[in-house]
């Protein structure tokens, strides 16, 4: 009888351990859930809004350090993350002035003892990116006139914000969507050239964009 009692207790202990293992598995699953970081928008003096980008800031700090005589500066990552942390603390604000961000970077450089980098830190806002494919989807397959009309409106609206750097991307998927094909054809070549010429003419004919840098890919 004692033996059967011990066996029962051993079985009971094993059963009691099962829920804990399951709870542990659930907790592990929860740990793997990730959320997108939220940062306030940055606003230039012209009123242009853009999103904070770590790579953009990292590149700007790298260029400044290199000009100051610190190639491959070992503190670039640290300063970049410090600024990202600063912006996360201000995520209750919808907009932060671009000048405030630049001033904060200069303050950090001064505090850590690298004042000589400060004069070289003169970042420009990151380029605004427009997906041509998204505009083509909005226009609809085969509706090229609607596409050019939407593209012109989008460019005009951005020019009014005073932007000085524009990237037009997803040109090839855009052309395929408008032509309604999956494989590139000669007709796609013609439409691609037409879009490039349209953008070039639009940019060069606008007086307000004398300093505008535009790339299309």
C-alpha cells in the first residue's frame, strides 16, 4: 500500500509540473512579440515634415566626424542611439523642430568631449520618398493618364512644402502595373522613358526647385 501511495504522489508531482511548462512556453511566445518604435515627426523651417531615420542620422554624424579627423569614429553608434532615446522620450509630441534635433546632437558632442566635430555637423533633412507603384495602384491598371495626373499633383504638393531632396522609387513595378503585364516588354521601355521625361520636365520647369535634388529608380 505504501508503494502505491508513493507512486500516486510521484504521478501527481509530474502532472503538476505540466501546466508550469506550458505557462513557460506561453511567456516565451510573448517575449518574442515586437513593436514598431514610435518617434515624433521632424519639421524643417520651411514646414516640411519627415520621419526620423537612424541610418540618416548615423550617416550625418559619420560625415561630420570624418571631416573633423575621426574616420570610422567609434562613438557614432552611441551618439545615434542617444538621440533616438531622446526622441522616444518625446513621443507624446507629434512634431519636433529639426533645429532642435541638430542642437541636441551638438550638445551631446560637446558633453562627451568632441567639440571639434560640432562645426562639421550640418545635416540636411533626409529625402522624401514617393512610391510610383503606389500611385499606379491608385490610378488603376491601364489608366496611364490618371497616373500622370496623380503624379503631377503629388510632386506639386511636395514642392510647396519647400523640400530639397526627392526620391521616386519602384519605377519598374509601376510600369508593369500600368501595362498590366508580369514580364517586361518593349512597351514597358516606352512607358518607362515617358515617365522619366515627365518627371524631368516637371522638375526643371518649376522655379521653386532650383536647389531640388531628385532621383528616380
